[in-house]
């Protein structure tokens, strides 16, 4: 998957999370479950970014995956 598709997915996931948070503000009786859903969508966005950058770092360095979100390319 290319970088633009990844960023589009992240944008969508964070938009969905935002909508859950907004809905929670107007539905206090359901706010607990709505906020849990928002956290899940934010987690998906972060996981998508981490996977992308891990693959990018691996390709840039030629090394095996390190399961780290940061990399240094010489």
C-alpha cells in the first residue's frame, strides 16, 4: 500500500473517532461505550502509521523489522 493510501486510511480512522467523541458529548448515557469506540479507531490509526513507518524503515535500511516506530538511515 502506498503512503497516500495509508494517510487516507489514517484520516478516515481519526474522523470516525472524532464522530464517536462528538456523539458521546450529546449522549451521556452511552458515552462510555462511544468513547471506547473512539479509542479503538484511534488505535487503528496509530497501528496503521506504525506498520507503514516500520516497513519504510526496513526498506530504507535494508535490515529486518525491529518492531520500532523510529529508524535512522545513514
